[in-house]
C-alpha cells in the first residue's frame, strides 16, 4: 500500500476509499496521467470503502493478483475500464455483484481465459469490449443474460469462425466490431437476428469475399 518511486502501486491502497467515502470516480489509466501508475494487486479490501464508486479506470499491465470479491461492495459501479490487463484469467465471480454495470472494457496484453459465468450478472450492460485477449472461440454462455447490449467489440483477437449461433442472443446490438481477427468463415445466417445493427466492422481478417446473405436482414446498417 505504497507508491514506490517507479510509480508502481504494489497493492491498491484501501485507505483511499476509506478516507474518501463519497468518491465517485477513480482514473489511474496511464493515458490519463503524466506518469506511470500501475496496480500490482487488487484485494477484497481495495475498494470496499468506495460504496458510491461509479466509474473505475485502471492500468493493469503489472497485475499479479485480483481477488474474486474485489467489487463485492461496489453495487453502484456503472463503468469499468481495464487497460493492459496482465492476467491469464478473470475470476469467475469478479462481476457477480455489479448488476448496475453499463460499460465494461478490457484490453489485454496476453491470452486470457474467460469462465462461462463471468458476465451472467451483467443484465444492464450496454457496452462490452474485449480487445486483444487471445479469444479464438466464442462461448455462447457469455452472452446469455445480456438484455440491453448495444455495442460489442472483439477487436484484435484470434477468432476464426462465426457460426449462426455465435451472436444469436444479442438482438439489441447496434454495433459489432470484429476487425483484426483471423476470421476465415462466417455462416450465412450469422447476423440474421441482429436486425438493429447499424455498424459492422469486419476489416483485417482472412475473408475471401463478402456474401450478400450476411446482410439480408440488416436493413439498418449504415457503416461497414
């Protein structure tokens, strides 16, 4: 719970939340600061005093550990952004108490395992971004409880195939970002139920050609 001279924050200091109990926003994203402020560990006490926290942005390029109960008292959180996420997996229950979360953005530095139940509680999520996380296949269980998701970005992963069921449950989507993957094949009915889609980004993949069948029901599409 100290700030060494090199800017590395060994453990996120719980005294911050215990002192400023009405804190609404914490932004320690490197792009926002004039110096490097990275987090090495997040415990179950790191944010326990910040019960009013609404927005959290952290540079996690030095992360070694994150407790599954890190956000158990942060029921008001509506936006989380993790940049340079340096961890091989997400604790399955990390977001279990964040029913009010609207925006979740994770940019990785290595391949990351995402358990099936990770996003189950996030029924109010409107934006989800999982960028450069080494995802090579979509687990349909991730999306089962999304009732309001409008924007999904899977930029920079390792996706190879989009099936007819990959995004079938995401009927509220208006933006789908799939560029810079390894996609070679997309089912003709992959986007059939995404009738609200306005933006579909497929660039920098391994597709030989665009198939008309992909767009038959996308009458609202204006950006491709």
